[in-house]
C-alpha cells in the first residue's frame, strides 16, 4: 500500500510513520500544500496513493483545504470514484461541525487524536486496505 501522511507535529508524525510503515511505503508531508503537491506528483507518475492521512490543523494549507485539493486533482485527472484515495482525517477536533465538514469534503474516516492503534487498524480493515 502507498501511503501519504500529512502531519505538522513532529512527535505525531514520527509515531504515525512508524505505525503506518508496517502496512506499506509511507511518504510524509509537513503541511497541506506539500501533501497536495506530493499527491499530484504520484498521480502524474501513475503511482497514486492508496491512503492519505491528513491532520486538520496544519500551517500553509489545512487538512480541509488539502482534502479539497486532492479531490479536485482526482476530478481533473478523471480518477473513477471507486479508485479515489481513501482519506483518514486525523485531528483533536472531534466536534460535530468538524466531523460533518470532513465527510462533506470527501473523507473516508475521521480519527480523533490521540490515535488509538486498534481503532485505526479497524478503520483500515473497513476500508479494505489491510
């Protein structure tokens, strides 16, 4: 599985990279703009990501903006809906408004922080990624 992790917090980034690496190749971005750029390069190289984990609160471009950018790139490149990247939003923002906004923008799963490894693995299974 090819994974893109967008996370600005060093300790969370280190933990998530270690955790996700057992499931596949894990590329890391430190903000939303870097994530969108990496996503575009992978798409253009014909090696799209299977999973994208986006933190919501990031500098330069937040997770919502990055998710919109990713979904727009998929539309621009005519990626069929059933082949779109699975997106897990990772955040400490667990209120109803933020959850609803993430799903409205096209996220697949919303995961609160701190990350519960068992629940995260269940989400990956539910998405058919492991």
